[in-house]
């Protein structure tokens, strides 16, 4: 189950049969959308809840709490003299010439930030012993403070966590009744501001996530669903709900990450390993790049205005979703987003009282969406009302026809999404012509073929479950646990045995965790990497570490890989420059059994799937366009554009001169003619 800004999506697989349910999200109480969707699924499919043996969930609760600054009252305990690190932050401004830029709200207000005298040096040796009396004084103040969570972040604790652990012991012994987050556990890595901020966010989100998961677990248990709840992380892997409670900061991109995982899996079935994913829902469009079947992972992603340095699938987001509102700015220019009509009231065509023109409304006016077959029987479409509002709000002021204004809305939105696709490909050294585009989300397939033509992407894949691919991604994602620690050292001076010892420790922790989740040794994989940089650089690149024991030859191989990676990313490398080790990483992966997604419809003729022919606007020209019912398209079927393919949860636009084949899994493979 995946909760989006507009819809809550459910995918169930039972005895090899895949079923999809889509229901409106309930932002005020997300768990209500979950239970509503489950009840609809039971009515539709007859599935018995007591027969469910796996339940996974993608959640935006942590994300929304950060974006809306609705987190728990939190205290921060730091090294003496570093109370204000959250406010000092970094010198960079979003706009270097804007001297009026306001920084985001601090996660912890100053009156709840406390200093304790202590100091470790850059190698973790104690230079100033911990002042335990001062720690007890802080405990006394925290007992009287109205806080529910405590973050502890001390200098160089990634080298030695002894002081952080001792402070926690003292605070607990002195009666501080709160949840605790230690930076040496949440993010044991360099960069004081990012580490402190990530730890503070984790602490602030723990009570929020605990309440939500507790409520959700109660709701689904009352329905008779017995297995433990599993939660999607930002890194594209599943964890237990209990661990998600302790590490909510790891779930900030939960839903979008599941979508990338689903796209990677479905594209792999079609033989496409290099792909760009495009997830366009009701409020935003998320794009990401997958190379060799593996999503790109970053540790410097911003959520809202906050840099969160835990491993996340590298996803770039723009405010262009089906519900994004079109408007005219003070310079009489047409703009689209980032404000969205959301689930309530939604686009005008939803018939729920929406009064602002949106991308979905524009698609309807141009003939791409059928008002008589519109996602849900609960939606009543009033085309005349859509035309009236478009005329008043956009067409009239712009001096265009209603259709011209609608086309303008799509052009502006497509330009925004095209820039996003360039960010994750061209700006990072990748040629879009060497990738396929996988489009999903309720609105993604409406725009993908146009964007592919603009970027010379040769092929677009639209999964059979495009409108709910994030939910499907939850059913095929592995269990993942990431372990890391920073050890800033000159690479040549690093002893291979010390690297091996750290990796062995991480592997042991990962194996214990996976064994606790009843995985066999044959299901376990351990992936090692190091973050390296040239001496003097501010940022580093992650390089995979070969399997086996580390020795001097392995170190040389890693060094060469770093040079190659740097050359690909930045266009140059310095083979003779000294290199620094920054961080060691290990990913513990528990392999899951993937479902059979083969398409049931293997016989029949493509023509049998045609439901009608209607006029559709393409770039200002009206074309008679065949409309296909997706569920009736046979495997191995083919057709050419212009065409509209209507499915249960998404609609696909095929442009003139493009051709389509249906693969054995029901995915549409669109060959783009640019």
C-alpha cells in the first residue's frame, strides 16, 4: 500500500493474480485511507484478511511532517560551544544574490538546546573528559521541560561514541522520560551540521511516526491482518515497522523510492537495465536514474529545505502533478504549480468543488481523458464547468482559445519536467539517448511520450500497473539495512586490515538483523563501498569494494575505480593526486521472492481492444485517434499512434508516428520517433 497526495494505492497478489485498488487519500488521517482501501479490496476481490502473510506500506507521514514543520517538541544536547550549529548551518544560500533569504525553521528552538563540556579529537581520543555533573544539570532541566524527544550530537562521535552513550545513560537515570536519538547511531559520519540536523530530525519525527504506525497497526489488526507491518525506506529497501519507529528519518522518501524500485523491476523484465524513471502523481513529478538495474543512491539529498544525509535513492522532484494549479503571474506569464489542488477538492473535473485549473483538467479538454470513464465511479465530470473556468482564469487573460490555454498548460508543465529529467541525466554525465524512460503514476503516462521525443529518448515503457507502481514496488523490494562510519584518512596510509575489520563488523551486524527476520544465509547479500575524494575536495564519490579479503591490490583497484567514476561524473580525473578515504559503507540485503507478473491476456487481436475513435489535440492539431482498452490488449500485440490507451488507473498518450508493442508482462513499449 502506498499513500500519495491524491490517491492511496493498493496492490494485492493472491495465487498469482494481481489486483489493483485506488481510493482517495485522507491527509488529515492517512490511516483512514488505508482501511478504506482495504475494505474496497475485500469487497472487490473477496480476499480474506486472515490469509494475508505479507503487508508492506509506503508512507509520506515523515515527509509531510518535515515539509509542514509539524514535528514533536525536541531537545538537543551538544558539545560545549556548539549549541547553535543548527542555526549557523552552511554559508551557501539558495540564491547567492538574494540577501533577504530566510533560513528554514530550526528543528530545535534555542531554549531547548543544551551544551555539556566534553571534547574528542578528530581521531576519537578524549581531549576533555565528559562533565557528568553538567550532564545531570541538563537532565534536571529536561525533566521540567515540555519535550518528548532528545537528540544527542557531539563532536567526532562517529570516531568514538562513548560520550554520547554515557550522556544518554545519565539522562535516563535522572528521570528524563523521552525517546533518544544519538548521532553515532543515526548518522555516524562527518559534517557537523548535516549530522546534527539529521539526528535532530530523527528525534523530532520519532513520536510522530510512532503514533501513526501504532494507529495503523491497530486498524489493520482490527481487520484481521496478522503479519508484522513492513515499511519502505528512502534507500529502496524494506524494514520492519519497529525499526522505522526508531529511524523515521530513513523513510522521508518512502513512497517515491518504492516507485523507482517497481520501475527497475518491470524494466528489467523487458530487458531494459539503463532507465530514467518518471513518477507523476497528483502533486509532484519524481524522476530518477537507474544504471545497470541499480537505482542511483545519494547521501546528500534535501527534503524541503533540510539536507538529510542518510542513504536515499537519488530522486529529483518538481511541483508538476496532475493536480498542479495553472495560474498567471504578475508579468502575465502562464505558470504551473507548485501549488496543487490535492485530493480535496482536487482538479475541477473531479466534481468535488475544485475551482482552479489544473494539468488534469487540461488533459481532459484536449481529449486525452474520457469524461465517461474517469478513474473512479465516484467522480462526476462536468466538462462545461472545466471550460468555463479555463476561459475565465486562463484563456481570456492570455487571449487564447480554451484548447490553446490547455495546450499552454501542458507545454509549461512539460518544460518543468524536461528540466528535471536533464538534472538526473545530462547534468550528471549521462546521455538520455542511451536510456529508456519508464513512466508511471496516475499522470506520468499522459506526458512521457512527449518528453521522450523532446529528449531523444528512444523508448518509453509504461508498466501494466503504471498508476500504482509504487505500491507494486513494495512487493518486490528487498530488505535493506545500511551501515556506515566516517574514517577520514589518507588512502595510501590506510591499512587494508583495518578496512577489513570495519567491514566484517558491519557484515556481522547485518547478518544478525537479517537472521532476526528469519532469512536464510542463501538470501543474504552484503555490498561494500567506500566514499573517496581528492585531498582538499569538499565532497566525495562512492566506489564499490570488490568481494573478498582486502589487500594492497584491492586498494589499488578501488583507487582506479575512483578515478574512473570521477572522470564520468565531472569530465576529468587526476591520477597522480593524493586520495582521501572519508566513509566506509556496507549494505545488508535480504532477497525476497518476486511475484509472477505475466500478462493473462495472451490471445486475441489488437483491434478487439479498440473502444472508440475520438478527436484529440496534438500540438494544436486535431487528430482522429483510436482509443484502446488496456486490459484487452493481447501480449505481443502492436499498433501505431496517434492512440489513447485507457486503463483502470492510468491513461497512456501515444503520439503520431510512434509505435507500440505489448510485452508478455502487459507493459507497453513505445518506440519514439523524434
